[in-house]
C-alpha cells in the first residue's frame, strides 16, 4: 500500500480510538479541517465539526452515567 493510504488509515484509527472511543474531542481539531461538514448528520445534530464534538461528548457521557 502507498504511504498516503497508510497515513489515511492512521488518521481514521486515531479518530476512532481517541475521539469516538476515548472522548478526546480536541483531537478532532487536529484531524478534521475547520470547514468540516457532515453531509448526513443524525437527526438533531448539526453538520459542523463543533456539532460532532458536542454530540460525542453527550453520547459518551450517557455511557459514563450508566456505568456509575
């Protein structure tokens, strides 16, 4: 595989591991452009990077509340 393909895979791994799994939402600022637009956001969630960060915090917070 090309270096570009491997670099892209690393970005996606970090996004899932650090952002979606660990809740380190600031990593989105590093991995996603400022003008990021989700063209198919879930209902009730806006299309921006900040909207996605907020949704992840809320989503992971629900799991933490249940674990306590």
